[in-house]
């Protein structure tokens, strides 16, 4: 092969490579999850979002502060064939930031309009991680008819929650500084606790390929949670709620999960032994199993406003139940 032809091939390869925004392993995972990524304009707010079509009641997942939807792919994959919606809040991932900061109530109204534009007019299951857990509480309190069951992971009541030490806050600021360079130092991995203490390369690998938030978007999300609290309103939260907390979480210590459990009437507490702040992502299979058991546990005691599966003649796990000749399955009877 001549040198001129070889140089042309190398130049074409160099042109294609910068356009690939995800490593091969994440590209395969996105195809395996069958998640479709698109954009939508919600009253002048441009949002990037992903939808994985499936069966059963839809599930909305709200990510932690500044995180993009690709970080949730392991959890989406572990949740089998459930229908899942993952929006990127303004300034997180590739969604452009707003010029001015807003309160969490504004983000909750944005999600309500976002779901309406997508055609989701019935109650859905809601999962919130860390900052997304605060937003999930706000949404469930402002729009109770749209939430069937709630899952809060690494979340708190906001202010005055029992936060972490000042040294951890300084390390959080250091992590934010290094995010723009594409790689995070190994010392920052211990900030999140859990599995990252033993395998700091996990956060470095993710940080290298994930599109991080803009500085304005990150700050706007921080301002939205300043002074926010749900402590005085949680007694009005009547949807069944699963509270998940890791006992090795330096950012949101486990006592915050216990406070949520004490304040929310119909709540269940699950402690992830050895779980860090991002156990929902780092231990996706285990976390998805706990979430599925909670969502599929059908209670006919009024905790669900309307049983989704029974109303559609489905079994408790959403699977179709075959009808035997001359007999009618209990799961196929319509809900009364």
C-alpha cells in the first residue's frame, strides 16, 4: 500500500473517532437496553431525554445532580423490560442550562409538563437518586395523582438534614473541578464510598466518557436545593415509598434515610450493606431486584389508587396469564 493511500485512511479514521461520544462497552449497553434518546421543547426549555419502551406501569427516573442519562444505563438494563423515562435536567448532560436559577418547585412543574407532552396521563412509578430524590419528593407532593409508588435512593429531607463533614464538601468541589478535564483523580473516588473505595477506576472510566454538566447548570441545581426542605410536608405523602440508603455513604449518611422513614407514613426502609452514595448505579442488579420486588408487591389495601395490572387482566408481574377452557383466572378478572 502506498504512503499516500495509507495517509488518507489514517486521516479518515482520525475524523471519525472524535465523533464517537461513548466507548464501545457503553454503546453496546445502550443498544441492549433499547433506550431511544431524543430532544423535546417544553415551553422554551430544551431537554434531552431517553425512553425505553416496555410493558407495565411506566417508570420515571430522576438522576443525581449534573449527571447525564448514560450513567443510568446499567440500572435501566437491570430493570428488564419495564418502560422507563429518563430526562436530563437543564444544565445536566447535554441539556442546555437556564440563564437564571430556579427552585425545585419549578423543576417539578417542568417534569409535569414534560410528561404531558410525551402523552403520559396516568400515574407512574418514580425513582429519585440523591438530588433527584429531593426533586422526586417535590414532584410527589405537588402532583400526588401522577405518582403511584416512590423510590428514594441516597436522599434526604433537605435542610436541616444531617449532612456530611466539611472535608467531604471540599472533596466534592475538587471533583467538580476535575470533571472538566475528563478524568477524576483516584483520591476523589473514596468520596462516594462503597464499591468505589476498592475500585476507584470505575469513576475515572465513567468520567472519561460521560458528558458532564455545564458549570452554570451545576450551580443552578445546587441553588435549587439550598434552603429546600420537605420535612413539614412529608406527612401528606401517602403513596407507598421505598427508601434505600447505603451504610457507607459519606455524602448522605444513613441517618438521613432513617429520618425519611420516620416522616413518610407508608414507607419501607432498605439498607444497602457496604453501599456508597451511587449504589443505585454501581450495584445496579442488586438495586433493581429490590426495586422490582417493591413495585410488584400488589397490595389491595388502598395503598395503590388503581391496580394497574389487575385492571388490564395481567398477572402480578405484568405477564399475560393463559386462560384455561371453562375457567377464568383470578388475575384476568377486572379490578373492582
